[in-house]
């Protein structure tokens, strides 16, 4: 287990296209150790689902605000 080098309390806003886009475009290597192929693969799998969900939520929230 590695030492935490950076920590943030930043919470992306699921209603913000910029926040969602930044998350979706962030490469897997930002979330996993580059020297561990197993970790990269596992994180890529998890992030794929999370990124899909972020886009779905953004569309859903956007649709709600347009209809109100």
C-alpha cells in the first residue's frame, strides 16, 4: 500500500458540464500507479463505469432543469 501523496476535498458538481467533462477526459493514469498493470486495468474498468454514470447523470440533471 502506498503513501497518500495528494488529497482533496474537492467535490465535482454533477450539474456542471465542465466538471463532468474534466472527469471524463482525465486519463486512468491519474487514478492509478503507472507501474502496476493490474491496478491500471482494475481502475480503468471502474472508471469506465463511473464516467458513463457521470455523463448519464449530467444528461438527466440537465433534462430536469430544462423542463422546469
